[in-house]
C-alpha cells in the first residue's frame, strides 16, 4: 500500500458543525494516503451530513448510537477505540471539547474518546467569539497538558458572514497532524538538520532562465522524515510545486547565489547538512535587463562557474556531518567516490536518472549509498520517503555509536 499513511487505522469523529461537510474531503484525503478510515458521528452532526454519505465514502458502517436498538453490540466503543491507531475529531465543536475536558462521555463519540489509548486529535471549528471564549481556551490548554492534540484554527470568512479565526484547518494541515501523531518520534530531538532541495534558476533576462528537472521531492522527504523524528529542521528550497509540512522552517531561494548565501548563513547553527538541491553549476556572466531578441544568427551565452556550496560546507564542517547527493549517467561510483573525498563528505548518495523509476519528477528512487570509508551500499527501488527514513536511521544510528 502506497501513500503517507499505509494501512493506518483512523477513527474519524464528526460533530455538529457546519464544517462537517469538510470532513468528507478529509476522509478522502486520508484514504488516498493509504489509511483505513471508520467514521462515528454525534446526533447533531447528522443534521449537516447524513451517515449514508460517510458510509458510501468509507465503505464501512457509520457508528452513531451508544446503545443501538436493533442489534446487540457488546461494548463497541471499547472495540473501535482499541482498533484505532489514531482518533481524529473533525470538526470538533465547542460542546464536544468542553465535554471531554469535563470528563463527560454521554454519546458514542465522547465515550470512544474517553476509552481510547491512541492519540486523539481535535480539529476545532466555530465562530471567532466562541474561539476566543476564555472557558474554551482554558479547556484546550488543559487537554493539551494531558496529551491531547489540536490542529489550530485558520482565519478567514466564517459561516456567520464575519471574518476571523475559527475556520477548520485545511485537509493538508490535518493530514500533517495525523502523520505527526502516528509516526512522530523523539530519536532526533537533539539535532538541528539543514536540508536543501529543488532546482535553481539562473536568469538570462527578465523572461528566460537556465534550470534543471529537479522536483525537490527527495529533499522534502528527508526534511519531513527528520521532522517526524523530532529534529529541528530548516529547509532551503529552490522553486518547486511541493507543499511543506507544518513545523518545518522554510527558506525559499531562486538562484545558486541565493542558495549559497542561505546555506552559509544557516550552516553554523546546524549539526547535519543534506545537500539534495540540484544547484546550477553555471550561471550567465551577465544578465540582460531586457528580453533578448531573436535574431537570424546564432546566440552565444557566456557562462561562469557558481560557488561549490557542498565543498565549502564540507571544508567547514568540523565534527558535523555532511551528506551529498550526485546524479551521474556514467562511471557513477567512480565519480561519486571522487566527490566524496574532494568535498570532505561523510556520505554520498548516487543515482542514475536513466534507470526506470529513479531520478527526477517521480516518487521513487534507486540509490547507491557510499560512506567516507568507501563502503558501498546499493539499495533497491524504493519510495523517496522510504529512502529518507533509511538514510536518517543509517546515518544517525552510526553517529550514536561514535562513528
């Protein structure tokens, strides 16, 4: 099963808010990421969206009654709370959160929450006056102190017609919270990790630029996997269409020069650098202030070398760790070993984009990992998230043992 939540069992609780219709979109997103989702609803939620809608989307019966009339169900609330690896209340109303904070379990949803030992996430939605109510604020802080998790409100146009905070968080931010609850660890909580990702753009004129095919997916995967392991992560990214997980510090750049400036500024505050960005090797010597006009004759571009960011970072690393990435289409291992030594790297990851499923603009990769001792490890075709996790485990397990 592919996706960010492969075979993860999620219990979605829907309570009585106008935002209940958005829970349908959240459900579909969780399913697209590989999760198995079951749904429970309060009585008031059924005024906004029918159970049939969620049964159709989830493929499972929706749980609504603590004591069903037409069938015998033995402690179903206990059974589903044990089944779930994560309980997501979306949307969560003022009423539901207040009940849980007060120890009241008088319907199926609140009873399941009271019985659950899995992480419980509230995604609240309400008007801004309710969101600012000091009782609600105090209850949220109290529940947070007990380990309950919250996806913060967003601001914008509300159902009342007013503007302010209280909007349900976006489905992607809710997905981030679920991933953190399910996969979050503290194995890298003492580390500050710097990751570069994506391409750079070297402008010829106001319209045209030189760039490459890098999508940034490998670097973003490393940044997210490190964040899920508890590290403080800074991601320096060239232009991409990718979304960054909540909690990761992002520094956007465009050119190789901007990438170099950002890396040299941030590197002293970090203890590991994953240099996955495909930084341009060359940049135009001059940039035209006007669009270069087409002529009948050939066009000659004079290029100059860009700064070798990886080499300078390697030379100044001290006891810190630097991981380089290289794309080679021929003599890959030989060239990777040469870069490993010349640039003072601890590890280098090699891939050949001509191999099926590897390289640019895809969700998978096939890499060869080489350490500073020259040990070569060839990994099979894996998702970039799997590769990111394996790399972090390999590199930091070794450092934990003094390697």
